[in-house]
C-alpha cells in the first residue's frame, strides 16, 4: 500500500472476508503499528525495522533478533526452498513465516524479479513468531545460516 491508512483499510477488509489468511503488513510510520494490530494484522513491520535488523546482523553477528515481543527475525539457509522463488513457494501459507530478504554473495536483496530463484548457498532472512519459525525450519529443512564476515 502507498500509505498506512490504505494498509489499515486493506487489513480490515481482508480480515473480514478471509479471516484465516495470515496478514503481514508493511508499516511506513512505526507509530502506526499498533493501529494495524488492532485492525487484525498478524505481523506489522516497517521497512526501517527490517533494514535495522539486517544491519544489526551484519554489525553484531546476531543470528536471531527479536523485532518485537511477538516477532523474531532469523537468518537461515535456503534448505529445500533452493530452486524456488522467495515469495512464490507457499512458505507463508504453510508455516506462517515470511522470507523478507535474501543474502547472496554478501549482497542483501529485498526485491526479486519474477525469474529469481533461491540457491543452496543463499542466506534467507525470515520473519515470524517463534512457533512459525520452528514450523518453517522443520518444513523446509532450513538450519541457521553460517555467518558471513568481511
């Protein structure tokens, strides 16, 4: 959505018409996060928060970072998702966890062309609750990705 008001409206509509759909909503202004949770979002996170967590990983070497009380951010290997597109693989539907970025050859990408495929040596930044991340790791045989140091 182009602004948080549109996100709040879309979240309310989707929650009313498809209550079983997991909703991960991008927040442009962090103070609006609470509004999105009240409207029915399962996860609400700003691009700045994601970028900050990726930066924390690179600076501090953290493998698992708490974004907020209900959400964690973890760096995992591609597992059985190698050969698949990061967003067109049913991971969110099957586990409740979402791939938010891919690290390849020390480059971190958050946007992917339609023909982009994960490689076995890619590191995936995955966001979700503790339980959804456990399901994700079991479902896709994804273990903690080895650290990359410059």
